[in-house]
């Protein structure tokens, strides 16, 4: 998805505990909910030993509104209590981006 610059990226890096029960379903639900939020642009993720999810937003205000969403807050609480052994959130302003594709 092409995004008009500048925009913002929320980079969520994490490791999981041994208890993954319900994690995949919640992750899908949160991505679906995020996509419905005003100011949402796109989402990318990869999961190995380290999980990295990046959501893209039009503004810092849109990010703050997403963080304050009650369903998202409940998922964050469950994540801290059950699924994550560690995580870091970084909010970055994207001033320039470019893509390579072999297609």
C-alpha cells in the first residue's frame, strides 16, 4: 500500500512466554480492529523466536486513539499477564521510504 509521507510507524517487538493459548486469535482480532480505526494505513508482521509487528498511521493522534481503544487495552493487559515475556514499542516518523520488488 502506498502511503503519503510523512506518516508514522509503531514497531512492536516481542518474545512470547510458553503459554500461547488464544494468542493467534487475539492477534488476528486486533489487526482486524486496527484496520477499522481512523488514521490506520497498513500492517506487517513476522513471527519467529522474535515477533515484530509494524502498524502504519497517518498521525500521532491516530496512534494515541488506537492505544486508548478499550478492546486494544484489554488485549494489551492479557498480553502482559499471559503471552509476552518481553516487548518494546517504538513510534517512528517515516519521512522517506522506498521498495524493491523482483516482480
